C-alpha cells in the first residue's frame, strides 16, 4: 500500500501520539497502548519492540518516557515505512528507529544481549488453528507464520541483557503457551489480566518476565477496561488517554 497523507490517522494517548495506519489491513487499537504502559522502562534504557507494525507501542512508550530509546523490528517493508513516517510525524525519530528484518534471522543491526527490555504483541492465533483473514498484512498480524510464539520468546532471550525484561500482550487463552515458552529462560513472571467488564472472563493478558532469574510468578488483580455502560473505567482512561504507566 502506498504511504501518503491520505492514510487514515488515529490518535493515541489522548492525542499525544498521531498514527497513520493503512486503510485496509491490521489497525492498532488499545492492546499496544496497554503494552507500552506496562513496559516500565527507565531513563537511559533501550527497548526493542519486536514486530512493531506501524509503531503504535514504540511511539506510546517514547511519548510517555522521554529518556528512553526504542528500536522497532518489522518484517514487512510497508509496515516499517509507516512506522518510520509515524516516528517523524510525532517528532520522535531521534529516539524511535525502525529496522527491517525477520526475528528468525535477526539483522546485523540488532546486537544480541544489548537491550534492557523487549516488548512484543505477537500474532494471537496459532497457525494450525486458524484460517488467515483476507489481506497479507492482516493475516501476518493475526496468525502465526514461520515464527511461532516460542520463537518470539527465544528471540527476546537472545536480545536481552542479563536480567533484562520481556513484556507482551496476548490472548488470555494462550497463557499456558506463554508460560511454557518462558520456562527455563525467564522467571519473576507477572500476569495482568485485562477484564473487558467486571465479572467477565479476561480476553487479554499482559505478561512480564525477567531473563535468567527464578523468582516465583505473580498473578495481579488486573485491569477492568470498561464500565457496565461501555465507557472506559477510570483506571483504563488514565492509561489509554492519560498516558499513565500501568503500575503493579
């Protein structure tokens, strides 16, 4: 898809982030915003956003934390072009860069054991359990390709410094797969359920884990996203529009 000013524009973090997105194909919603809020980077740290897409999570993190630098890895050239354009639109190109490449064969620009944190929003559906939606971009964003969930987490392990932190957002019904893929490489796991409404089962989870440690896992009270009337709860509003961190 050609990249131009006619591409639809979305606004994240209450307008702090402007995001050009393709008219057809995958469009970022609230999941990458929650992911960025959950990634508790500190001043001076470097963060790798694996599968950055149009750059939503990377830009939300950089907008919230002015002392942090972010590198986005993106396999699709068209998505990478959107991410670079979005970094420039938001005046963040000095701290948000985009590298094209495949996590199964990381480009030389990504040095192993060099990042303080890795964040990711992998495809949610198993390749053997879903029919890809129409459109190559949407299919790649939603259904696993050659890289399966364990590959994403092996990549995070390779890129992180010792005791570095990985954070991801995923479907709640794949929590078993996430925990299995983390085992042996990561510990101090923290799971944050995202409840659509009070009393409803979680559909998404945020998961954080630290490389090379063996501390026990924690399950938090989570975040309820919507009130009974469908509006964002005060906590969700503070994160999604107020650019607040998701504090544990």
